[in-house]
């Protein structure tokens, strides 16, 4: 186990949590701004999210009577990611740089892949519940891979900075 | 990551993700959790792993993914600006907005969407470019973020040498290949062997380099 500075790990964790909450807030802000009549700001957010989601109205959750910035599957993955981040400090050392075994990530992606592929191929009709549950599972597990990766990235950067300072 | 050859993996991953993100129809895969960016980052990480003589760390995967995302965002931005200047893709955007309006039962919302489409059609070029630029900044941040995720997940999936112990870290200037806790005068300098080394040449011949007694 590669153990690094606790302060650095806390910085990474806090930044990741803040970004995730901001991301979720933007997803909710798009419909809220529309309902409040701020169409231009809302359009910019919807357009930005269109880069990562099909935004099909019939497959989206609604907030304040308008569809959210992303579809139900994407919204569930992001919500799951925040849940995973909340659970992370209780299940793993924040300073851990190494990933959990890869089969956990693959295993968590399988239900989402089956739900998505089955729907596309017409084998069965996926529902809001199936998209939400599979998405939350995948998002929560993904948090356990993203966090140690970013902790490792910060440590690499710090190590390079130290070497650079020592040499100069 | 300095000692790793990361430029080519980042370039290949970035160009791949950028081009696939602008080709019509093919780019619909990005609607599924920015798939091409995740793939681009993962490809960059996989290439980095294949070229690295040691296990690639997750942070290095994130970094090569981020650079690939930056390249992809650059390609996407250039082509999107060209599309905006020549009014390509306007009709698709109008169709999307119309669908949103049809799904809503609120007449005020429908009226607002119609107004937005009309304003978009009559928008001066300067205003259109500014709105495109704002969108491009948002999209670029998203691209870099998702490609970084792709790089991270790529290392998680493809790096199979993680269980090996990492190589020792040497202080700056220390000769590579030597353990860090050797005394400063190591290795000791032995006098040349008298009477030759048995004709095998080199230092110590088949004795593995140890001095002859």
C-alpha cells in the first residue's frame, strides 16, 4: 500500500467532492433557471451538458416541471458518484494510491451495460428504476477508482516539483 | 511521468477522441457518458502502459488522459468554430429545442423556446461567436475531465504489473542501479589482479566480478 501525506489526500478528496456537488447543482440549476425565466443561462447549461448526454426528454427526470440537464441514467451515475465519495473515507484510507481490484469496476459496469444494450437492441424495455439503480451502482464504484488516481496524480506532481526545486 | 514516453500516447488518444467527437452520427456515442473521451483517455493510458518499462501509476494515467482531453478539446473547438461561422448544425439544434418544447405542456416554456430559436436565427455573427466560445469553454472542461477519467480507468483496467514492488527512489544525482544506502565510497576500488584473470577478460571473469583472493 502506498501511503502518502494525509493533508494532500484530504485536499484531493475535498476538491473532488466540491466539484461533484457543483456538477450536480448545475444539473438541477438548468431546469430551475428555466422555471424562473432565466432562459439564456439555462440554455448555456443545457448546451454544455449536451456534450455528455443525449438529454432525451422522455428518458429524463424532471425538476420544477422541467427536464434536468442530463438524462436519468447520467443523473443516477453522478448521484452514485457522490454517494461513493461519501462512503469512501469509511471504507478505505484516503491516502491510498492503489486501485481496488479491477473486477469490481468491471462487475459494477455490467448491470449498466446489460440495461443499456438490452434497451438499444429491443430485448427488453429499461425503466427509470433500472436506469437509476444500475447507474447509482456504477457511479458509486467509480468513485473508488477516481479518488486514489487523483491522489496519485497530486503526489506525482508534488514529487516533480520537489525535484525541480532541488535541482534549481 | 517525465521519464515515460507520454507524448505519442496523449496525441493518439486525443486526436482519436477529438475526430470521433465531431464526425456526425459517430459522435452520438458521446451522448453516452462522453464515451469517445473515456475511450481516448483509456487508449492513451493503454499505450503508455505498453511503452513503460515499469508499472504505470494511476496519477500518470490521469495526466496522459488530461493531455489527450486537451488535444481533443482543441480539435473539437476548431471544427465547432468553423461550423458556427458557416452555420452548419443549426438545423439539428433547432430540432432538439423543438422536441423539448413539444414534450412540455407549459405554453410559456414553448413560447420561450420558439423565441430562442428565432433569436438564434437572427443573431449577429459576433454574438453567435461569443455564445459558441462560452459553450466551447464549458465543453473543453468537460472533455478534459472525462478524458482524465478515461486515463484513470485505463490504468485500473490495463496495468497488470501493479503487484510488483515499485523500483527504489534514488536521491537526485545518485547513479541509477545502485541502492540508496550504500556507503559513499562504494563500490570499493580493488587493485588490478596480478598475473591476469585467467584469460576470460573483464573484471573477475566467471567469478561474477568478485576480486580474486
